[in-house]
């Protein structure tokens, strides 16, 4: 009686996450020089994380994982980004779950390329000022007295004027700061 056994060997694999930003910004913007995107991943029996930043050219490869391993990846945090950047939900080029995560499967000796894309938008806002004359001397201020209002966007180096304002009125500043 003779028989033949054939063992098929499989190699561990990896995945590489590369970062992309769309919308009002891209990663070449000097404002992102200190920005870091932390990517977390988990699999049966473990978890790990790594950081995507300008120093690693926005791309990192995972540790080797066994063939067939299901891996859940997510963007855990963004740090060092300018406060005027708003982030929408990230998407993944493969295995995207429409909730900011992706589920991928490790191939036989392969490296799965994943792109993590963040839509980024410029956060703008504005202000308005309402003048209210109060206190013990309020009755000494003639009705209709105009008050000049100025604001600065550079720490007081340059001052910009708004329309004069009287007691009880409101003046709007720029809406796209």
C-alpha cells in the first residue's frame, strides 16, 4: 500500500498603508509637516499600530502575518494637524466598511497595497459684535454715539476696521476667516 502526501506551503504576507488627502488640501502642504495619522489594526490573536507622517513619506508596511488572516484596520487618530482643517470620514481602497474601517485578508507571500484617504476641508468662521453701553456712566453717553471697531488677524500687527457701531446695534465681521 502506497500513498502520496502533498503539503502546500503558504508564505506570510503584509499590507502597506499609504495616505492620501483630498478636498481643500493635499499632503504636500507645509501645514502638514508635523501631522501624524495613527493607523491601528487587529487580527485574531493580536493588534498593532503605526504612524503615517512626512518622515516615512506617508506609507508604512505592517508586520508579517499568516496567510489568510483577517485584519481590521482603522485610523485611530490624527495629531499635529492645523486647527483650521476639518476631517471627514476616511475611506479605504480595499475592504472599506463605510464606517472608517476596512477588513482585509492577508495573501500568500504578498503585500496588499491599501490607500487611506481623508477628505479635508478648510474650516472657516466669522464673528459679529454687539455694542452695549452699560454701567454708571452709560447715561452720559449721547444717543447715537458711534464707536469704531477694529480687529486683527495677526496678533495685533495689522488692524482692520469694521463699520462704526452705536449702542444696541450689531456689526458683522468677515464670515470667511
